C-alpha cells in the first residue's frame, strides 16, 4: 500500500498532514498563511486561506510537470535565395503552429504564470515520425499544406521544421496563489468553500480535475482547464443556481452535491465526460425538517450529510444512474463536518472534542461502515518539544473562547515583547476562526461542546505529550513548562522567565473558565481525505498512541527489518547450529530411532483425458512420498482411471515434474503438470480439483515435494531465471551451471520452474539479487528476499518478507451494432453477425451481466464504463465504425460504414500475498537493471525505468541493502518511451512510442543519467517494440514479432551500424550478462498440440557468434515474460585462467568500455581449442 | 540471512545420541550389549524405544520382563515429557552420548505414569495440543479441525514427518495480525530442584500497553529467581531445546518457533555449571 496523506486544518488555521505510514501529524511548514479549508487529491491540495484567496499546493514528484511548447518554422524555395523565409502572400506565417493557421513566433510564447520556468532554450526537433532527419531538422513538401518527407526531392518547394521548448511547473510543495479572475475581470466576492474531485470522469486530458468553489455570497464557480500540464487551471466560470449555496462537495466521479442556505441540498445532474460541470440542479430535502443541512460530503457512491443539530446522515441508494439517492438514514455520532475520501472512506470532526474520526468498516458492500474511531496521534510539534508558536496560539484560543478582550491584549503584548512573529500567527488564527458568516454553526456548537464537556486536558498519557521529564501534569505546571521551553532555546534571561510565569498565571485564570487550556489536544476545523488511499484492509497505526513513538522509528525503506538483525535472533540461529554440531555431528553413525516410511496422500479429481474426444473424467489421485536412496525426499504421482471398464493408471515421478501451473478460471479449479516429455508434446496433465481450497492444498503439497526432490529450499538464488505467465503468476528456475554451456546446454524443457507468490506483468533482475516487478496496474514492486506467499503457505513460504500485494486490471467486452436504413444503428444484427455483446473476436457472447472476473480471486471494483482509449480512436460516445465485422475500426462515421462497436471496460482487483513490496509513487511500464557478474560490486546499482506515461527514469540509491533505491531521476525525452534496457557496460537503449530506438550517451557511475539521446533509425518499415541489452549484444523486437540484432557495436561507436534480422515469431527478448538470448516465442508446435507464449533459448550463442544458430523450446502455453539477466554462470568450459580475468574486469568496472570483439575472439579461439582437444 | 523456517526444521530434526544400558540387577541369560540410538528431541521416550526393547528382550527371559522404564543417574525419566526436555533438565551439562539405564522391573509407581501402548501417548499428546490451543485461540482452531487432521498431527510426530506435521500444525500457529499474537502463551517452566513438577500460568504475548513481552518478562513475572542480576554471576541457565535464548527474545516468536509438537514451550531452568 503506497503511502498517502490525510490533510487537516486545526482551528488556528494550521494545515497538517498525516501519512498512512506515519504516526504523527506533520505541519505544512510553508505556513505563512492560515487556512480555513483544504481539499486534497493525490497529486495536489487546494485551500482557502484566511485572505479568502484560493491557493494550490502541488506535491513535488520525481517526475516534474513539464509542458512541451512547439512551433514550426516555414520556408519556401525560390531561385534566388534558395530556401528562405520569404513566403508567398498566400502562404502561412513564417512561424506558425502545425496547421499553419496561427502566427507563433518564438518570442510570442510566455510562461502562463510565475509558477512556471523555462527548462532551456528553443531547439530543433530532429525526429520525424520515428526517423532521424538531417541535422537541420527540415522536412520537405511540394507545397503547404501537404505531406512532408525528410528527404529533399527535385520538386520540394517548401520546407518546415519543428522547434520545441519545455517549461516546468516550479511551485511544488508550496502554496501558490490562484488569481480570482473570471472571464470578465476579478470575481465579485471572496471564496468561502472549495471542493476538488472528478478525476474519474475522464482520463483526457491526463490528470483532469474538477474544482468547485463557493463564494461568500453563495455563488458557485467551476474552475476550468485543470489537468496535469495545467495544474492551476484557466479561469473561473459561474454556475447558475436555484439559491444561495453555503458548502459544496465533489466526489471522484460524477457526484456533486451542495448545501443551500435554507438547509436543503442540491444535486448536480448531467455531469459527463464532455460536460464535467454538469447541466442542472435538483433539490433534495434536508434529512430533518426541523434542522436543515449544514454540510454535505460525497464520494464515488455515497453521500453523507450533517444537519444543524450536528446529526450525521447517510444517503441510501446513490449510484451513477441515480445521483439523488432514495432516502436518508440517521447515523450515530455528532459531527461538525464530514469528508469522504478515496474508496468512499469517511472522515469526520466530532462536535464534542473536535478530534478527527475515521469511519471504520466502510466496504463496497457496506458503504455506511460500522463505527467511528478517533485518530489519536500526536502532532510533530508535540513530539519535538512545545514550540513557542503552539503556546501562543494556545493563549489565543483561550482568549477567543472566553471573550476576554482585555486578557487577549495583555497576552498579545506579552508575545510581542518576546518574539514578534507570533503576533501574526495569533491574529491570523483569530481571523481564521471568526471567518465570516459561513460557519456560525460550527462556532456555536463548539461553544456548547465546551460548556458541556469535562476538561479533556489531562487525559493524555505523559508518553504522548512528550514533555521532557515533567511528570506532573496540571494546567499550571503545563503552562509553565511550556513557556519555559518556549524561551529556553533562545537563551533564558532571568526577567524573561519572570514575565513568562506571570503570563502563565494569567492564562490559568482563563483556563478555569475554558477548559481548552492545553494545546495537547488538537482542535480540528477541517479534514480532507481526497488524497488518502486507505480502504477497509489498510493497517493504520493512527488509533493507538501508545506505540506511536516506538514504531515511528521504523523506516519505510526496504532494508532488512530489525527483527531479522536482532541479537536474539542471531543468537538462536547460532546456538541451534552449535547444538546440531555438538549433539549430532559425531554421532551420525548411530541408528535413527524412527524408520522413514512411505506417506501417501489421496484424493479425487477430474482429469482432462489425453485422447479424443477430450473431456473431464473422474480420477483417483495419489501422491506417494518416500525417502530416496540418499535420504532426499522423493515421490510418485498416480492417476487412476477407468478405460473401457478396465482399471488403468498413469504415473509421474515427482523428480521429473518440471512445473505446476495453476490455471484458475471461473468454472473450474484446474492446474497443469508438465514433465520434459509433456513439454515436448505441448500437452500437460490437466487436473481439476473440486474446490479452490483443495486445489491450493494439492498445489502447495506437490510444489513442496517437487522442490524437496530437487533439493530446492528457501528463496530463489541471485542467478535465478524469472518468468511471468499471462495470468500474472510468477515462476523461477534455478539455472544449472551448464544452462549456457556450448555446445551441449541443459535442454530447455528439462528446466524446473517453481512458483513464487504475487501477481506481476513483468519482472526484471540481475545477478546481484536485485529484482523488480511491474503489476498490471503499473505499480512497481521490489523483491524482498522471501519466498512463497499466495497459496504457498506454511513451509513453502517464508514468514518474513511476505506482504500483501494487489493488482488491478480491466476486463473488456464489446457492444456491436449494425446500421439499417430505417432505424439507423441498432442492436439488431444480421443473422450471420457476431453477438451484439461479445469479446474482441466476436465469437464469444459477453454481456455485462454474464461476464465474470477472470478468476474467483478477482473482484469487481467498479461498474462497466465506456473505454475511449481503444486504438483507432472513438467518437464522443465511444463508437468505432467499420464497413463490416471484422475489419479495422476508425473513430468517425463515414458513408461506407455499416457497423460500429464500442468497448466497455470494467476494473477488477486481485489481493494476494508475495515477497514483494511496493515502490511508490510512480507507476511504471518497463524496468531494467544492469546485468553483471555475480561477484561484481557495482554500487549503486544502475536501474532504469519507463513510467506509465512514457517518462524515462533513472533510479538512485539502489544497493544490495536497499534494492528499492531512494528516488527517481527524470531523464528528459521529446516523446514518450515504452521500453528500456541497460547493458553490462552501462549502455542504455530505449524504444520510443513511435517505434524508434534511442541510445543514451555517456552513462557512467559518475553520470548515472548520461548526457543525451542518439536517435537510431529502426529497421526499414518496422516499428520497434522492445529492447534488451546484454553484456555487449543489443536485441530488439518489432511490432510484427521480428527479432533484430544490432550489428557493428564497438566501444568507439556504441550505437552500432545496422539491424540484422534474426528470427520472426518473437514476442519478447531477454539478453543476459553472458549475452545469452532467451525469448518468448509466439507459437510453438508440439507433437500433440500448439502452445502460444513459449520460453525459448538461443543455441550456439558464443562470443564470436553472438547471434547464435537455432532455438531450443522450453515451457510454454501462456508465458508473457522472461528475464535471464540474473544468470551469470559461465559454462564450465569458459573457466580458463587466461580468459576469465579479462572478462570479469570488464564486467565489473562500469567505467570501462565494453570488451572489444577482438578480445572476445581471442578468448573464443582458446575455448574452442579447449573443447576440441 | 537464514529464515525462521530453518528454526522449525532445526527444532524438529534435533537428535540426542543416547546409549541405553540394561540395569545391572536385571536378570539376563547372557550379557546385554549397550544399544546406541539417535533420539528425536521432540518425541517421547516410549514412542521411539521399540528397538531398545527388542534389543534387550533378546537376552532376557519373558517371565522376567515387566513394563520397561528408564532412569538417568537414578532419576526415573517421565515418558510424558518430551525427550529433549528430559535431556535439558537432567543431563544438559554431561558428556554425550546420554547414558540411560533400562529397567524391566520395579516400576516406580510414585514417579512415573504407566504407558501400556502408543494410544496412551497419543492421548497425552493430543490433550496437550488441545490445552495449548485453548490458551492460544480459545480452542477455536483445534475444534475446527477434523478427526483426520488430528490424526495427521499425531502421525507426523510418530513417523517423524516434518512436512506432514507442519502442514497441519501451521494452522495452530496462526493468529489475527491485529492482535499481534496468541491470547496466552502455552508454556511450562521446569525446575530441577523443586517439588512442583512445573510452573504454568496465564501470560499474554503483548502487554496491555501494546509492548511485546519477552522471555525475560515472562521469567520476571513467573520465576524471577531465574534471572541473575548484573552484579552477580549467573546462577541459572534458561534452556529451550538445548539452547539459551537471550532474555529479550519475544515470547510470541519463541512460542511459534521453539514450541514442541505438543504446542507448549517447555522451558528448563537448571543450575549453571560451576566451572
């Protein structure tokens, strides 16, 4: 679970945030300003300060917000000047936008506000549709507007080139003022309430947000144009209203509710992708006719409200079709305000003690939750020591509540003389609290509450309040202690101390009237959970203050946990091994008291029959386990079936099983057992258990037996090969030393794979044991060093290092329609047509109702929604048109189109466990780690990644102890990227989204991010898809499944010369530290069947022959990804004293250029001889 | 970094080399050779000494044989204590192999329970597990198990099948994460020099204010004498499975990893050797 923040404002206007991983409120240190209200989302926080202006605080990120400005320089050829900026009168501007219609000289570009800065100067873009242009970047055409080419021809009369410049948003982690300008000048009155949300309405443009604001006069304003590249938005637009609004709330989706002065509520209707501000209001009556509503909070599917009597109400029956809901339910608790955060989680501020409360037990099936629980953590000031600011604002609180004006002035003088700046805080706090007519209820209720409630000052335990060594806690003592401390650091002068104690006496009298003496008890005014990603499974440490200090020390980093390094643990391990030595080593010849016997486990299952007609038949299944001749565990699997009334059986030796693959689907709990022979046939033993539990019991048992029989225990080695199936299951294989031997490597189909818990889309590793994965939802994960997890429980799993892992993916179905002349497009197709609701192929019927999540482990987390992001584009309703099914679809209707389809997506979520920990916060689409020798000591370890938005990132601080690293370094590119790989000598290659390849120059340990990109032309007419770089070899895969090898790489020219075609039928490639080449092949034919997605090994790869000769086929049938970059076992024959040192040094020293071919060829001759002799 | 799972294996596969000699007063037809055996620390004497019995019966007449029992240096050995515990308690600082005397006569009725068959051991073992689970989970886990699951636990111990035993026993070691441990820790503290067989009290793994209880906390609460002060020399050894864990070892961890198969943490407090 990534760390996220809950934001809150206390009654003095100070903004605090509480991290889901932390245990104390951290004050927003920028606070020159006091705030009335804040509304947080994940990437930023909006607030209304006491000056009634709106401020924006964008959280800083390793990837900066940068916007690419572009303009085009246009030229025309004439016989005199050749190409020049002298254009024809009918031509476009010399400097224009891409269409040529707007005049855009370089000096017409300005920064949108003072919150932006230019990254550099203008420069020419030399990439033209994935192809590098000539140095000047010109592209040629016959005339404007026309098709441009990068080559100058005899008839090229005009040319143009593209200039680009980046600007960067710089006002991160600080409160930037948003001018209150409408379309026609400044807004008439100041702001009073604000609410941010709406990011689920549309993902276009990226990071789009809706911001609603209410002015003091009760008008509602909508902020336009907020998205990732424009965090501040463009301007305010007034929204017409049926009355005067006091407060508004906007959910993550299309839910917007507001409260009217008269106490009714209004609901915004007509909010859609195209119209995020909605179209009309509908009035809903207050839950209680006597007491009108004063506050409303909405989430995805919930509405909570508070009435004047502080009662809390929950609205029944809210969904996207019915944003009004159906009725109110009264809830327990009295609150002054409520906020709904992510996942419909609810936060409130209690009217009694002004504490922040969390609604426990809110789940998608029980949106109203179970009970309120107070967030009970200290503030950072409380722990450090009592800051002077807190003691002075304490005074102001007392003063304000008592209404003792005189005392206040005394106090103000006091603080004036002592430390000036506090004055501002004090006054600000008061303004914050008397903030106009908008919150009279709050103040009134607060007073009431105070009058009623007993003094809450002394309930805090000394450990929480953390005053240094002052055990007696009474009001007076507390006051004195605080004031002394306040002046203490500044140097205690005798007279100053005197004044302090005087003032504390003065305060004491006030405190008798108003029990809010001690500042220990924070009084909250506002809370916002819009950026706080908790759900009902989250483990929060916010509710038990006793452990706060102890465990706040625990670091979030992935270094080895304290429990593992603790002395007691070490002692036990050491003593146990001593004991074994003492008691057993000298007595091994003694007889064992218990003889080992055979242990049989039996069960019934269904088996997918080997012969036609294939069908599921009932079988008896038994596993016989026994001790092998050398004391190792072994076993045999038996499968008893009836054939023609005759009893027969099938068996498999446990030590011959190469892999167990769970194939869970929604109808059967099946798994497949492969042996080398079965892999050749592409026909495993397929079995189905009666229940999921039974299947997992069997899989766990079989998995342990298989591992035992092969002597595999504990976590995967650093050399292990990792692979991922299309179901997201993760497998590892311990490579035998002869896996890369030449000419006789271990056959691929004999490799033994075993499963590791978790769910990933891809995994990458290196031989130092650093392993990273990326989930289907693009979350980055780092391997923790454990094993097991998922269904591998108990002995098959480590106890430490196993964490909860979640993944989210979409299930897609298609709605198909055909046009007819009478009614237009309808869901009545021709009899020959596909189903009107189908899968992508059209062969399977998939309706919204009957489509289930991919397996019982997945649960729906959202409703069906139209997917506008499908390739080919869509119209405004998501439709794609075509002449007929099945052809290529386009996003607009033409005369020739008779059918149309649109894609619906529904998100589902998986929760499992595995040895993985999340690396927040940037989602990734690719990752690569430097391949190197197992003994090399490269630290920090170079690791590069591509974010899911296509940014290239370089990870800093990756070491063996902190494999997760510390932070990202953003590496600028002119377009989004999709694949990246780093080689053994720091050579970084990457593929851009347009299919072109790039080489990063000058990457070294000193300059981990390198200096610039070199554009490498792709193979002719091919768009590259993926790249992998080994020790020296560079391989790429293009979109048509061709595998390419880069020719002519030398240390002096690391970009190489050309691409050489190696093979087709390739989905992915992984090149390892020995330049070994492994792929996922698209289709492989076996003797019984065909498998798609098969692990294959390139045979005959040698230093002189890096391209190899042929493929060896391994495990297959749904494999999506493999990495062999951990395996640096040189085949035994390479271990020649004359060769190895030179190879190793070149590998371990990242500064040295890659070993030249010459060196390698020398090595090869010797090796070759050695083999032949 | 070794994993905690290795501790379970080490505990299970702990063996004590033992030399069985027939008591001198037993009547034999010819001289009885001593019998050497590796005894599993986690098992019970009468469960693993079939071979011993067979060996000595070869030299004895059937009419001279009554129920077999054992002593170490004159102390009768209780079969219903795990073997490792007997060794730690009585013989931990003696030379190996452990020398046990075998008797076939004069059964010490006052000191030992009769053990006519393995089903008695099974009953004792299962009742211990049930008692432990009552302490840990209010018996919820053990009661949710089926008869065959109980059998699997017992068969695992009887046949020395680590995987078979732990496949079931891990369920007994689970606890709700939010509670941070078992309800009470099933433990027994044995003293060599006391009349009481052992000390057993209710003790939680987590203190009311949320701190983790350690082995030291337990001893302080239950048997403070065992803890020596800083200024004096060590008087007692606190031994579990032949090792002395540090006093700051969390009790919950000990209970999960160093309990015997009967799910109890058997702790021996023995006088420190005075060398």
